C-alpha cells in the first residue's frame, strides 16, 4: 500500500512538472501570433501576460513555496486567487458586449473582493472559507464563459472563431475544477489532484488552438 501511494505521488509530481512546462507552448505560440498587433488584439495580449503569470506562479508554488511555512503558502495562494478572479471577471464578460453583463461583472468583482477579505480576516481552517471562495468565483466565471459561448454559437461557425476556443478553455477549467476546489485540503482532493493537472493540459491545448486560429485570421 505504501509503495502504491509513493508511486502515485511520483506520477503526480511528474505530471505536474509536465503541465507547468506544457503551458509555455500556447504562451510562446501566442507571443508570435500577437506580434505587432497590440492595438488590434489588446485583450488577448493581457490574456497572454496573465497566462504567463499563472504559469510562473504555479512554478513558484510547486517548486519554491515548499520551503516556506504553511501560513506563507496560504497568503501567497490567497493573493493569487484574488488576482485570478479579478482578471477573469474582467476579461470574460468583455465577450458579451452587453451593459448589464458589465454591471454584473463589476458587482461580482467587488463582492468577490469582500469575500476574499473575509477569508483573510477569519482565517480558520474548520470554516473552509477559502474553498467556498474558490467555488463561488469558479461558478461565477463559468457562468460568464458559458453565456459568451452561447452568444458565439448563436452566430454560427463557432469552430472557426478564436474567441470560442479561449472561452471554451476558461469554461472547461473552472466548471470542471469547481468540485476539486470545494474539496481542497481533504484527503480525497489530494488523491484526485492529478485530475486538475489533466484538466490544465486540456485547457492549454484549447488555448493553443485559439491562437492558431487567430493566426489564420491575421493572414486572411
């Protein structure tokens, strides 16, 4: 039994390392695709920079933060979670192009910030406030992404739209990960965390597809 657990930990470590470096593939591809197009694809440039920030943070948490005290890791992760939430609640609703969605986005950003402050002030593991925060924000981001995907699908020819693939990646990540986020810190979540790495690989592949389609649209 012990040997099986050690084997799973080794596989999970190798898979996570692969995931972190695989994320560089769409990032590098996006850098070449978006070259000299800052004005036209300004939002995607921000998305690309954020993707690099996410990968760098994952690398930092996975390889460096193990040396820090658990409380330090918690502060770093909480800060990352807030930045991630604000970015996606700003980025994704931009595809809807409706004022009511923008107002709802601003409201959710403010509400998520207040909720985040509560998780910092009431920092008690037995309340699982961090899990609730991650679960709530994941559902909110999934809602906006799903709504934007439906708008694209109504127009037709969604497979040839780069927006579709980026939004599909965002929706797939948060919708599939919400259950793991709610279980974070439990034994079950630890055993199933390799699923999170698998989800990330699929998401990065969708982002890569989006950048490749964006490249085709530039040459047409």
